[in-house]
């Protein structure tokens, strides 16, 4: 009986900053920044401990061209650990580390095999009777269906296809090397090791077609546990596919309904209760959570009027739950309670600030001038903070996309300060 286990990883994105974190604590910011490297170190350690037969990386080892050799040396050091343990690494280049993107290079051990860009090729591991088929990206954008030209199977061997692809289409990812599940299944391979989509997905089990997801979430758009997969093979048949969770930081979104709350103490208590389940995820890793306050409450204007103080209180509540839960961002999406129906006030008697501000918000001239000012501010932000796409992943919404929310928040801030003495 011949048995072996291999590991399938993808989208390491070494060198990628974690987005959306504005932490004043330099040590915590550093820990978030190094989470991706630590995740890959742990994956290498797991591979050595389980005596994996080989490691597959289905594209995007790097997040883009290196600013210096540091990230290349890190990867070289980790694959050298695998080389000393007798574990070969087989990889394809994806859109982030395409041949035209990475301009620097560092010599890697001979046990690291990178598939060519000109055409799909086959790499054989004779002692295991495993045939690996793959093709790397020559450029960042590949619109061709690579899968249709992959080599035929090697009869009697265990055949694996490596491909960086947007297979079947995923809204959050750009369309690269598009193909269908039927295209892949039609090649007759035993396993397809895919990359590019950052969520774990089993597209098929006959044959196995798997996205392992990325090793480390990089923003609040990539929530939940992250890692690779281990594939157990016995006598040429897949016996098990199991996830290997190795992330060192995790993102989460947390809506908290503040409906009918009448005091800030009650509001903070609700947030703290909602945060409590995250403590299980925080065992040994950092948690970055986006808290969204929702519901109709008399506190609406006061919350918006003192965002800085509220942010500090919620961060303190997070630390009461666990020391490594950090507030990534606070969204105040509450609303005022509905006003009771009443007769219209007599003309000229009293002015309602809320109605005045609402009228300003509806004014077309105001909205046009405000949008122009917002566009000017956005243009001056660093490129990473602007709206748009970044290497196929949709980045954080730009300010212009939140125009109505910003107006509502400004209105709440004004009213909160006007009514501060009444609250």
C-alpha cells in the first residue's frame, strides 16, 4: 500500500500589508503586519512535522514586486527548511507574482519547481508516481482559458493540476484564466489545486477541485479562519482532504443593535456582550473587529457627537473580553426614534434643527459642492486608501461611495452637540 500526504496552499501574498488598521500602538501594528509571514512559517513547520510528501502553491507567493530583497530572502529561508527536510515545493505564478511583475530574484533550492509561462508543462515525482501539471502567469492579466490546454494525464499515476484562476466566477475577484468546473473535470486529473479566490471552497469532490483560500486574511473583507489543506492519498485515491488553519490574525464584522437603549452604559454593555464570542478565536492570535452600531435609539446624536470617546470605550470593552481583540473600525449606523405623529406647527413658531439640516442635505447645489470637495480630499489620500481595485481584490470603499453616510453622520454630530445639554 502506497500512502502519502501533500499540502496545497495558495495566495500567500508575502509582503502584503493588512488593510484598514489605524493602530496607534506600534507593537500591535507590527504584530498585524507580520501575521502573513508567521502563518507561512507555521505552515512550513506543520509540513515538516507531518512529513508531507510535497507542498503545492497555486500562485501569488508574493503580493507584488519587492521594494527590497527582504521578502524574497524570507521565502528562500522557509523553502530551504523544506529542502533540508526532503520536501519539494511546486508552484505556479499568479497575477500578483507574474513573470512581468516580479523584477528581482533570489536563488532557491533545486527542490523548488516553478512551472513555465509559455505553455502548460508536466513535472513528475517518480518515487511517488505523481504527475503535476501547471502553467504560470506571464503577465498580471490573463484572459485565456489555460485549463483547456493542460497536458493529458499520465496513465497509472496520480495526476494533479495547479492553476491560478477565477474558476466559475467570483464577484470579489478579477477574472483571470477563466474556466469552468467542467473544463477542469474534463482533463481527467485526480486533484485540482487552485488559487486566486481567498475563501476556502470545494468546487467538486469527483474529482476534487479545491480553493484553499489565503493563508492570512488581509482586511475586513477576508473574515474567518484561513490556511491551507492537507490531502491524504492511498493507492492512488484521495482518502481525506482537511484544512490546516495557520492564520495569526483574524478579521470579523460585528453588528450591534442598540434599539431602545437609553444610556451609554447600556450601549457599551451590549457591545461587550456581542464581542464576547470572539474570545474563542483570539486564543493565540490577534482579532481585528469592525463594529457597526445599528437600530433606533435616543442616543443616536450623542454617539455621533463624540465618536472619539465612543471608540475608546468600545476598545476598552474589547480588552475586557480579551487583550488581543482590537477595534478595526467603528461604524455608527443608528437612527433617531421615529417622531410621534402630530399636527404641523404654526408658521413661524419654532425651528427644528433636524428638519433644517435634512433640507440642506436634500439641496442639489449643496450635494454637488460637497461631492466635489470630497473628490478633492480623496484624490489627495495615499493610493492604498483610495477606492478601486487592488490586484483583483476590491479594496475598502472610498469616501465618495459613502457620501450619504457621511452626510448623515455630520448631521448627527451637529445635532448631538446642539442637544448635548439635553441628553
